[in-house]
């Protein structure tokens, strides 16, 4: 008997944080019967953060449906949240999907698509406070589920998110076996990957690097939130 196909779409865009995408992709492409599609607004090449080129992406509007849609994050996420063409395609695919998902600031794009209203959602800790602009409820969890919406926290949380989805879709035994197969046994050389674990000097240093982008991202999130409410209430 042939394995039923399970279609995952990663909706990506220029300057995304590529680990938000490549970490989950490495896991989810191992789903039984997996068809894994990488798509963008225009198709073709996408240049991610750091100059990594992701080639041969499909055009989002050419994809009829999917079982799972995942939107990664990036420092351009709030700018992308104002891209009506991208956001509308994410919304179209998500409304027909079994699972609606994101990693890091990808949840802000889901929010702009009107998919998080009244729902708990994760995001990178520095930008979690922007979720209420989309009527979402910020959650500090590394992986957060609210109904059929699964959201991962910042960057590396995408791998935890992907194994959570693997267990949900293919079962815990399969997910545990893949965890072993990929030798997923995090042992970071430095303790401090979350604000509550970091020392004060490190936290101040990282927060300072975020300050320069804060005003712009807040303004973009506010505008995207206003557009979202106008769209869904039309």
C-alpha cells in the first residue's frame, strides 16, 4: 500500500534567518510520505541572512494546497508582514491546511495574515511583545500549541518545534527514533540562551543590538496589525 502524501510548505522571503527554515526542514522532510515545498512570493532564488542562497523556490500562488504551512522568521519579518501579496498567499494556504505553524518572528507574519487572533503564540523573546498588535497572546514557551496553530520561539527553537510536529503527525515513537537518528542532544557550551538564564552584561549587550531596529519594527507591526484588522473585518 502506498504511503499517503503529506505536503509541507515553507513560505520564505529575502533576508530570513535561515536556521529558522533549515532546522525544521531537516526534520519535517523526514515525515512519512513527505512532499516538502519551498516557496516564495515570486519563486526562484531567495538570499537569506548571511548571503545563503536558497534556489529553485516555487511561486506561492502556484501552490494549490498543503497539509502544513511553516513561516520562518528574520529581521525583515515585520517588513514582510506589510507585503500584501505574500501575506495573502500565506493566509490562503493556511486556511486550507491542517497545521498552521511558524518559527521565531514568523509568528508576526501569521499574525498579519489574521491567523493568530485570540490565540497564544511564541516568538523570539526580543520581539514577543509585538504579538498583541495582531490580537495574539504572547507565550514564553519554546513551542506553543493553540488548536491547530503551532509556533516556535527564537531560531534554535525551530528544531524543538519540528520534533513536536513530527510526534503530532507521525507519532511519538517515530519522532523519538528520528531524534536519535539526527543525534539531537543539545549541550550548549554557554548557559544563557534565554533572557532569564543570561547574565546582566550579556543581556544588556544583546538587547542593545536590538534597540536600533525596535522603533522600525514596532511601527511596521502596528501598521500590519491595522491592515489585518481592516481585512478580516471587511
